[in-house]
C-alpha cells in the first residue's frame, strides 16, 4: 500500500477517495478537506475570532488543531457536564491539549454555574440524558459566544454525525429539523453564527488525524448515550458505506445540493423574546434551559438570575475542575 | 396468542398494528387495509374497468383476489418475460388462479410479440436485467391498458417495495424520481391511470394472505434480481422495523404526507410526441422500449411496426406459453 502522492509506504486507506496516504499526505488531506468546506460554505475568515466547542473527544480536538494549522484564531470552550468519571477524564484531555499549545480555554461547569449536572438532571427530570445534555450545551455555547463577542462558534460534527442525523430525520420525515440541518447557521439576535468545518471528514479520519498528530483524546463513548438511536443510524450507514464506498457522502452532500432548500421554512428566530430568567431568546416566558435548571435543582423562578460567564482557562482539574465531586 | 377481534386462537401477529388475528379476521384486516387505501387516495371505483398486472407472485395474485372480494371488475395482464424456467413456472401459477376463478387474462409474450426475452436482451445489450425488464413491463402494461380502454392499471407494489424504492431514492437524493413516487399516477395522453392499492400491506402480510386463502404462488425470487441493491434496501428497512415496529410505514406514509409535494415537478408527459416505431409517447424520436427491442433483436428501425395486442387467455403453457423455448 503506497501513498497516492509520494509513493512512500501508506498508513491509511480511504476507500471513499480511492486513495492511500502516508502520514504527511494524510494530514495534508485533512487540512485540504477542511479548507475546502470553509471555502465552499463561506464559513470563517482568518480575521474572525472563533470559538470551538471542545469535549475532549477526537473530533473537537482535531478541529481545533486543524484550524490552528490553517492560521485561524480559535479559543476553546469546555463545558463540565457532570457525567461522573467521564467528565473528569474528558477534561484532562482538553487541559493537556491546551497546555501543550498555550491556547485560551473557557471552562463552564454546569454544577458551579447552574447547580446541576447531566446525570442528576436526567434522573430528576426523567428526561433522556442526550436531550438534557444537548439542550445545556447549546445554551452555554450560545451564551459564551455572544457574551464573548465571537464571530463564530465551530463544532466538531463530522460526516458520520451529520449523515446519521439526516438519516434519522429522513426516516421520520421531521421536516422542521430537515430544513435547519445546514453546515452554516447565520447569527441572529441572541444566537451566534454556527459552522461545522469537519463535514468532509469521517470519524475514522478524525481519529487517525489525532493519532498521527499525537493528540490524546477521550476514546470512550459517553456512558449515558448507550442505546441512543443515533448510534443505530450510524451502523446502518456504515453497512451501506461498506457495500458501496462514498454512499454516506453522497447521501449527505446530495441532500445539501438538491434537497435542503425544499425544506426551508421561515426563520422565526427574530420573533423570539428574552427569557424572563436568563435573557436568552425564547418563544416562551422562560426558556427550555431555564425550565430544565428549575426542574433539575428544584428551585423556583425567582432564584434564577443571569449567570456571568465563568472564565478560568487554567483551573486545575484536581481542585474543582468540571465533573469533580458535584454529583 | 389470541385474535384481537374474537379472542379465538390467532394465526398471525402484526407487531406494527400491535395485534394478533385469526384467519378470518386477518383476511378482513387485509381487505380493510386495501379499502382504506383506495378511499384515502381515491384510486378506483366499482364501475371502473381495471387491469391488474400479474406476475404469478404473492402480491399481484393477492391483489387480484382482494379486489374481486371487494367487488371490483378486474382483468389480468400477464407478460411472458422470457426468464428461462422462472417465467414458465410463474405463468402456471397465474393460469391456475385464473382457471379456478374463471377470470379474464390477457397474455403478452415478449418473444412472440417483440422477438426477445429479458435474459437475451440483458445479455445482448449489456443492460442490468432489472432495467430491461422494468422498461419492457411498463411499455406493455401501458399499451395493453390504453388499447383495452381500461380505467386503471393496478399493480401489486406493497409497503416493503415502496419503502425500499423511497429509501434508495433518498439515499442518492434522486429528486426526479422522488417527485413521482405517488400511489396514484393520473392518466395522460398515451399513459393509463396507475394505482397501487397494496401499500398498506407488507410482503409478510400478502404472503400470509395467499397461504390462508389457498392461493399458490411463485415463491422464488427472480433469478436475475440477484445482487439487486433494492434487496439490500429492504434488509436495511427490515432491521429498522425489527428494532422499532412501524418505522417502515412511518417512513413511507410520512413521506407522502409531509415531503412528496416538495419534490413535485412540472409534468412534462403532455409534451411528449409519438414514437416513430410504435406510437407510444416519448421525448425522443424512438422510445426507450423500441430502442431496447432494436438492440436486443439486432433489427433496424424500418422493421418495427406497431404490434397488435396479443390476447390469449387460455393459451396452454406447454405449447408456446411465455418463457418456453424462446431463448
């Protein structure tokens, strides 16, 4: 197996691209894929201030590294979700990455700022953990990006993620979600601009990228995502890809090219008012996140006040870092 | 396991309906599903002259039987496709069904009327067999229905078929096909009205219907469909259905309810002109079917003349029935 570019021994084969690559040309391939997406979808510029949402997993750390390599100015945002040991170890991977590169990391710990973690919230409210977690992450990311004046939030959603979400939405024809599944969501009052530069790379590729760049990351799947339908959708798409390499990309990019506009619906985000508890845009009196906080903590609306962003790039995990002892 | 209706011992469980049925109530269930589809989509009336396309398989024979039971006037059309032994044995099942019920059957043998069978056409033209077969069947059905003055052609496409076709079209976002995948296609100049009354029944249900009604049918899959991607799509949907009963119906009917209109495109069938060889509507000088005939038989356009419909309801399979000796 030889590298398509230099004919030296290859370290990875990418059937979808009908190509093998050595380490250097694979890393270049990854950078080129990200550059291409950024250009095709007009995502970000080098004079933008960018905030990357990092979890400690392969995708978000690869993304941060790739954007650095490509010359973008990127700060990180880590959210301590309070998923027991999993959050502790995830945070240590982020910390190590940041320290080695002297990057700026914002840390928001759900327990410290809002008095609950995902494990407790899910148990108390009987909500599916992934739903409570997603809601919390979106709320904290949006707020951090708007408060910090960032030009864009970038997230590490890869091709497998996006194809699986699309697959789930198509199987149930959830037309509201279908219209919004774009790689770029423009900023609106109270919402930052959100972009996904990894949509041309698969999970396997971001994992290989991290390994070849010496980036240590959280390998375990989140323990609360067990039985998540999303994982079943990924398996179905993987079987398809196995039989016919390229079909996952064809499914997702074909959708963006030929179908998504058919699901476009009027953007009602401008008609939202401020949440009476936290000020975030919402179509109700109290936003969904604040309702979750109230339920999870058993507090009442009068106890809720806007929370200042907690910025502590250098907090050591051993003395109050996210996930430590707040369950 | 007891029948949901009468509490007698049940013979079949339908997880999607969360129900078990005895023989009589299962047969009633099938009739009700067909009645409901006919009503919901305004498909056919009892004063219509209907032509059912029969292959000798479970779906088309079940459909013919169900429509008879519901009081519709239905003739059959069988096409001898020339797929070696498979066509011979398929025809015998149709013959037996027709003789037992004294029904009217039109038989068109591709070899006799057009000088080729699907096996030879596929080999000669290097076309995928399913493509040559589908093209031939559509052409002959359309012509037979229009020539015979029928109000509608009904076909035995079941829920598994329609969901699998939709799945394949969605995976590749074939938007042209997506807009046309309706249970009713209205008549246009040269094209008959086409409807699919079995879309609320699965393969398992039409098979059980035949067994319980004592209808003998061709059980074997077509030998030329081996490796057909369509079958892989059915498997993928079956896995999904296994995990979450009802998801196949949700996928297909959700599409009809919430998405198909988004893929509607202007119907260009009225702008078609007559094929210079056979007179069928086409957007070219010679229609796709006649091009297939010319290629498969090695004849030239001047040899082609409109072919009269061959009607021979009582032709014995042993002396020139479809598939016998024309390879």
